[in-house]
């Protein structure tokens, strides 16, 4: 099926599956070893985050190569982001890999209402998929039961705030939900895939005595003593379905002897009744490799660490494993009847919603 054509007179290109170049972000708690995804880090500084769908990430393939994701959102609007996106001029989800070799600061992100009161477009609810975990690797998720805001503020002053966090040992393959307002931290020895609302607003509450700026007043105002954060139990391919995002984990094997659902080595993305998808979809390869075909574009090699965005108007594509491929499929949550079904089945983690803009 052909991609969206905007006409020769307009001089505008078509939308097609977009392979994005990752953005490597330096962090003092980062690592020079970015395995199993990228190998050695570029440059000399430690890399803590690799942004896959940031507004500054650029397209690596096809006629739109060199254009940033932010530019394309402004150019194509809902044809790219879909009808379920609240805003049309910025990509709704930010996907990152995290590579901590030291503890991240104890921090918190504002919810939508708090962010909007500060003039920001949205808050930051996120989730973490554990791609790799060393023995005894931990995350700090929320406060210990019974801890009050006043007790936590006192602990910050006394340089012992980490003692009041709920530290959890993590294992490869687990998914954790971190709703806005949850005080949290990440320890060393893990590689995480973070899916979040497209916000980089972080209030650093405590940093173990390291000489970095803190945002204690804003953070204490944004934090919540009790939240819905925690481990999420997987349902088939679905790792998490929340009011902010949906994340699925899929595996395909290119062998006729495999009798699994994707044993033919091919995953097919098909639109119902030929209509646009309600949301852009992000495919992130976390193991193995494959090739995207279809929608009138050239084949796209898809390897571990790559991210491909399928715009809402890209209806039908095939993803073929070269031998074995494991990938995340990430999008905004469903609307309408699909959303009602998810609520009824107890799959949907609720959070306040904001109205869409035109």
C-alpha cells in the first residue's frame, strides 16, 4: 500500500517508516560500556541515556533523512502522531535506554496538573523495562510505607534520604510503572528501556552529597506520599497498558520448526478497514535483527538498539526476522471500545488525562 502522498505541487515528501538516529546524552552516573545494545560509547564522557524518540533525533533513511522528529511533527501533525495524541506539534512519547554505572539522584517528576501550573506542556509518568540486570541490582521506587513528606524533608537535610526509599531488587524481563509524583532512584548494574511522556522535567531531591543543584522545594511540592508505582504483571505480549502508553514485547523466529504465533519469522502490522492508526507506533529492537518491508518505502534493516517510528498514516508493514528478533512495540493507549475493554479486564493503569489540542 502506498505511503501518504501530499502532492507534487506542495513539494512535500511522503511519510513512511522512519529509522531514527539515537542521541547519546552524557551523565555523570553513566557508563562507557553500552552493551548489549551499542558497545563502546562515542566520545570520552560517560553516557547515561540514549534518546530514541527525542524531538532532536533525526531520520536516518529515505527522503526525510536529516529532518528531526520535532520538525516532522510540526510538518505532518496528526498524520504522524495520530488522533489519540493530545498535541500535534510534538511527539507524545520519549523512549530512552538508561545505562547507570552509579546511583541516579533521588528525584521526582511532576504530574500533568503540576506541570501545567508551571507553564509546561505535560508531566512525566514513565515505565522501566529491565533489559539487563546484574545480581543485587536495585531501583528505589516510592517511599517506605508510612513515610510522610515532613519525615522525608528532614531526611534530605540530614543527608540520609536514600534510607527512606523502597529499594527493590530487579531482574531481567520485569516491568515497573513509575507514575508522576513517585519519588524514585535507579542503582547501578542495570540497563533499562524507559518509556515516558515527552517531558524532561526532573526535580532532584537528594544526590548523596554530590555537588549538584537540588530542587527540594519544587520536588517536595510535586511528590506524593502514596502512588500507583510498582511491578506490573505481564499479560501475553502486553508488558504494560496505562493511560499514558502501551508497551508490548514480541519475539519472532525465522524457522519453520517453531510453532509459536510468530514462528514464520514475520510480524505483520495491518490497519483495520484501511484506516489510519490512532497512534504512531515505535518499534525498538532489543535483541537480534530483522528487516521492515512495505508501505512503498525501501527495506529498513532493524538491529539491536534501533528505533523505527511508524506514522499513523503508515497502515501496513511486515517485519521479518533475519533469524531471531525480539522487539518492543510502543504506542499511546487505545481509545473508545478498546479502552473500555482494557478497563473491564483490569489492564489499564489510570492517571488523569488532559484535553487534546487541535
